[in-house]
């Protein structure tokens, strides 16, 4: 168990999400950046889809109250450990370490984008509808509250690796499914213009400001149909909205394009005021991009150092898991 001392701001438990429930109006939710969550888990040799804590703003303060716990941070974020005697040591990202019994971990706000904290064995809260992911609007999943304890396991494998990086360049999209509601000029504007992320954006969707994307005489509204993360809806004002993990399951606005699966995690990293550009690609290019993204994660995993069972010896001594030397002689 690890205890929550302070829950932080906009920190929540997330895994891959819950699937197969959209017909009941339940979004998938899950990590905004599933690859970054996978990196955090792999630093502890957890299954990559294990639940962790997504950090969007100020991170939480955690206490190892019931034995030592392995921790790993992925992202541009700083954290520090405070021992019961008051001594402080850094807990750098991209290097798994042990939070010894009685130690506290204070996580700051991500300097850029978002970050993830993984715990040894993954966060093992009780699944709801097949997932541990938090979906605040429906009260689903694991919420962080002071005094709560998160089940996990004791420390095992500790690894370190290089930061995970995405390529620079525009966000790739497929046209449609309602591109016939837009003149050619609007599709060209989507691919040739810069859009800024509005402050009202959240896990439900990115609201963008930029050149208005005009509609044809078919108008902005359509009969309500199913939507998925990555769909770019364009309401009557012409300002696009890109749906994210917590996006609704149906919508009545025409969708000019859809972000490809390989680039959805990049959108999850976008923050208020940042600029985005888009590029129209083919379905074949989208499939190749996804295959490359998956291959990149496999290649990143091969770069991890540290062997199975490698342990932070100093942390073990602080946790009193290794007792003093004994003679080993018969009395």
C-alpha cells in the first residue's frame, strides 16, 4: 500500500481505459498518452497497460506507509523523497527507485505536457466496468483523496532508460467522416494553418482557435452519430474541437477529419497556448505510422538498463529489509 498525503491537482489513476461500453454512453477514458504510461510501467517491469497515476498539473504527495514500494516517473517532471529523519533526495524521472517505508514522495507539476507515475505491480484499485481508469463525469475509477491507500506490490525490478520522445511536425489526420460538409478551402485551411489550444481544453477535448473552417450549405449539424477520440468536430463558429480520452460517445457536429491513432498521444501532451498544425494523410500512411510507433516502443524497451531483481541497496537498508551481519556459527 502507498498512502495519499496530498492528492495534488488534476492527478488521477489511469490505465488503457474501458472498452466496449460506448453503446451505454460510457467513454473509454484511460491515459491520454498510453505510450508514456507504458514507459513508466516498463521501468518497473510492470505490464505496459498497468494502471498508474496521470499527472496533468501539481503532482501528489505519497507516503510508503506499509513497506517499501518501487516507483518510476516518465515525463518532464521533478520529484523528491523525504526520509523520516528529514533527509531529502531526488527521485528523477526515467530511473526507477524505491520509496522506503516511512519515506514521502513529493511530485511537482510537469514542466511540459503530462507525466506518469508507476508503482511496483501497478496501482491495484478495484476495477470498475473492467478498468481502473478515472472518468470524473460519471464517478468511475480511482479518485485520489488524502488518507486513501493505493494497493500495489513490493519492489522488484528497477530499470532506467532514456526519455521517450515524439517526432516534431504536424499532427496527422484522415479526412472525414463528414468532409462533404466542408468546402475544399476548409480542408486546405486545416492542413495549412496554425491552431492554438484554448484554455477551456480538458481531457474531454482540445478546443482550438484559428481560422474559421467554413461549412457547405449542408451546415454544421448532422444526425447524431458515434464519435471516437481523435474526431475533429467543427461547430457553427468554425473553431475545431478534437475529442480526447474522456470525449462523449455521440455527437451532432460534422467532423472534418480524424487524428490517426499514432498521433493521439501527442495530442494528449498538448497544453493551453501551444500551437498545433495538421497534415492530411492516407489510410496506408496511418497504418504505417501506427506500426512504427509500436516498433519505437519495442526499441525503447531494449534500451533499458538494469537486470531483473536489481534492488536499490541503500533504500533497502533504510527500510530495514536487510538486517545486520551475523556470524553464522553454532553457539
